[in-house]
C-alpha cells in the first residue's frame, strides 16, 4: 500500500488524533458533561475503498488513522443497499421490513414526482417517526444535518427541520435544483432558505460540495463548542456522477478519467474529514467528541469496481442484498476513550439510535430492531451475533443474517440461497440444497422481522 504524509496532507503541524509533546495546542474550553457526536456518512463508498479495509490504491490517511487509533468493525452492515431506506433505518432504529421508507421508490402511497423526466412515487419520513435527532435533541443536544437528507421524498414538509434537527445545510429531493449541478451546486439550503453559492454561478467549478459541506460543519461546531451537539455530516462522495476537477493525487496513474475522479472524490473527502478533526482539536473538544464514520451502502455499478476493488472480495454491489451491497466500513473513535481494536461483531444501522441514545443518557424509544452496541466501543462485550439482521426490497429482494449463516434472494420469487459467511465471505457456495432445514428455520424467523406497509403492498399482506 502506498504511503503518504498525513500531516502534510491535512495541512496541520501534528496529527489530529495523537498529539506529540512538541505540538502547540490551544487551551481547552470547558467540556460539557455529555460527549459531542460527529456522525460522518459517505455515499456509495464500498467496503474495500479505504486503506484500513485493504485498499492499496486509494489514499485515505485520515480515516486510516481514525481506524488505527479507534475501533474498526469488519462485519458492519448498512440499513439497505440503496440510499433512502438505508438512511431511514439509520435514523429510526428499524430494519427495512418495518421502516416507513423501504425502497427509493414507493409502489403506492407517498407522493408523486419526476426523476429524469419520468413520473415516480417516493415515500417520506413521517412526523410520527422518531429519529436520532429527535431523541438527542430531547436530551439537550444541538442537532445539525449537513448536506444529504434523502428522507423527504417529494414532500417539502418532511425536511430535517421537521424531523428533529435544529439546523440544516444542504439539499433536498423535493427541491431538485438545490444540488444542481451535482458536486458544484449553485443553490443550497441554509436552514429553510435557498441561498446561492456565488462562486459556482454560471456553471463555474469553484467550490466543491465536499468543501462546502465541511465548511458548514466547521461553522456549526464552532458555534456549539461549549454545549453538547450532534453533527450528522452526510457527504455526497463518492456517488456518481464522479465530478471533481482536482485529480492530482492520481494523475500519474494509467487509469481512465472516471477511475481517477472516483478515487479523488474519496481522497478529497478524507482530506476534508482531517480538516474537521483538526478544527475540533483546535477548539479543545476532540477528547469529548465521539466520531463515527461509515457508508450508506456498497459501491455502485458505475464505480471502477474491478480496477480499485471497491467492494473488496465481496459479491454484488449497490442495489443488491449480497454482501457487496450492504457490508460497509464502520470506524469509531474518541481520543483516549474508545478502545483500539478490530471487532467482528455483527452490527447494523438500526443499532445506532439505541446506541447514541444510551450514550446521551436519553430515553430509548420502544419497538426498535436495533440494540445498544455502546459497550463494544469501550472494549466490553455485547452479544450481537445471536440475533437476526434483516433487509428487504418489498416483493423483490430479501436477506437475513444470523450468526455465520446468511440467506438471500436478489430476484423476485427466486428461492433463498444459503451461505456460511465465516467460510465463504464471497458468497460463492450456495448451501441451500445441503441444508434445507437451516433455510426453513431462517425463513420462519424472517416472517417475524417485518410488518405490512401501505406504500409497498404485497399479496401476502392482504
């Protein structure tokens, strides 16, 4: 794996994670009793896209350092294999068999709008949905979402400000031009007002979305450095189209431009995260800030999957419930508090709400599919492997994992395939015929993991 000087790349005098005795350090401000939370979500970043997950070509020194000085999970899963249902599972603590949003597009209900000129339906998060932001806000946290929400569908009244966030800077599906053009936007929400990014007027590529988002995140933590806050920073990178003008990290590579841009979007994001961490250090709040980094699903078909090994040796990609679509990098770091370790515990997005609620000493909502995994962050045990993790695209795909076993079907009405992921991480050896009793047992348990939805009506639910 190629090496790079982390400190020169971040433009700071010392590591944002481990300070040497010779580093100048601003006096710490008074620390709030409850830890701050910075939750960073990449968009369509594959399990194998980071150096700390085995990538030997894409430069990610900041995230590699976070992993090396914190906890890295090797068997973490997103809420779904595409954006909206995955983020809904993240926000609500429920799996995609129980969430309000179960696919990017609704079969019924929701609201109608256009995508690429074609009419489609999308479902939105409801006022009755309790979110992480709602829970943390009730516990005294200042809450902020930066950049991508994707839970509003075509309903402008389902914005982050209507679902528990005090502040919002970014774009909405219900206002399509709020992120147009992608990565160098001219329009952008500042809370409930649309503002202009003047530097990007007339199609100019001056301020990249990753830089805009990071600047907004830094301004938020500056304003709230003396009170507990929850910052949800949801980058667009490296979602297609792969648009970034600076590819200097990879100009010496014999790659096509698409590959260079994809890798550059990731390295640029990594550099921006380093800038955010350095700011938290400067403000004197890094010791009291829990940082979590992950991705909303696996790398997409448009990514250079073979050249860069974006999904590692996993089968499938975004939009498929094979491992390549749902297994994700997941890194947790809090300087001096989170254990330095690599864990193979099974965790997934519905775990985040109860976990962060426990961290904040907030009331945990009932009827969640996730569990509190907070002890794992601090080197303690939590029995996460003897439960079932469940995913579905209603009527199209379904998957579940319990222990080493996974059942999955990625085609409508196709029989369940069975894999032992401990022995076959690439899902190459379907054991369904050899172990029909295991398939049948898991199939019965899966029925208990879902409930009917009016937005995705199924014949068996009638």
